[in-house]
C-alpha cells in the first residue's frame, strides 16, 4: 500500500553469535535487532509476522505467527518499537526477509515490508 497514512519503516541489524554457535555441528546462530517505526499519519498495531529465512544452500523456511517476541505493539505516528530475536542456520551465511501485517485504528489492514538482510557468520566475514 502506498497510502502515506500507513507507512511503516522496518530496519534490521544482524549479528553472528559465535559463543552460541557450533560450526563443527553445522549450527550457526544469529541475532537480529528490528526497529519498527511508524512514519505514517495514522496509528497502527502489529498483528502478525511472516519471515522467509534462506540458508547458504538456498533452503528456505517460512515462519508465521502472531506479534513479535510475545507482543503486538501499537505505534502512534512518529513512535518506534525495537526488539531482538534470533535464528539458527545450518550454513555460515544466509538471509532473511518478510513482512508484518499491520492494522490501523480505522480497521485498515496493510503489510509493512521487511527488506532482505544478510546473516553472515565467521567464514563469510572479510
């Protein structure tokens, strides 16, 4: 939706968790910190999340569910919400993308896009 009343910006910063990973067992753990900012003119509440997680071999996993980290934040215009979560991969690199389903106070549902971001482990850092 390109309606300026319903504009949600999502920014993500990811990090490799070396102390919780086990490369010998093909287990690489990543954290990601998400900032959701309401840049529109109407308040909106986050209803659900949809993640598409792709590992270095191209294997894709989809995750859907209510809210984020047990919450369904409602954001007034100009407000933001930040949380940190994590995901395991069987490869030292991958990517994530997705969307949040939002609803305005007027009952208008729309999606906030989460642009693709990388998950880069130790073998991929240069």
